[in-house]
């Protein structure tokens, strides 16, 4: 079976799971990393929103983690690509 040239791969943020596993509220998360309330809530509630480099760096520095703990790659299912 030939592979489709139009397959897309999706990177999503896993921030919601990260903060829930650590018992961190969204409020505490936004205060810890120093971002706007709307940015924090969007990152937590929208896994398709990938943090920009500055925000990703703030999160990693604050919690002493690697970016891979916040981002995950999910292959699209065969036939789901547009």
C-alpha cells in the first residue's frame, strides 16, 4: 500500500496533563511563568496551541524541565489528512 503524500503530522501541547499531574492550578501556572491570563488558559485548554519560544523557555526554566515534557507528536490516522 502506497503512502499518501498529503499526510500531516500533528504536534500538540500536553500542558494540561503536565499541570494536572503536578497539582498546579492554571492560576498558579500563569503566575509562575509570568504570562497573561488568556495565554495561560489557551495553552492549557487548547492542545493545538503551541507555545512560542519565549513562553516555552519560561515554562522550562520555571519547572526545570525539557520541552519534550510539554509537546507530543501524534501521527494523523490514515485517511484523515485533507
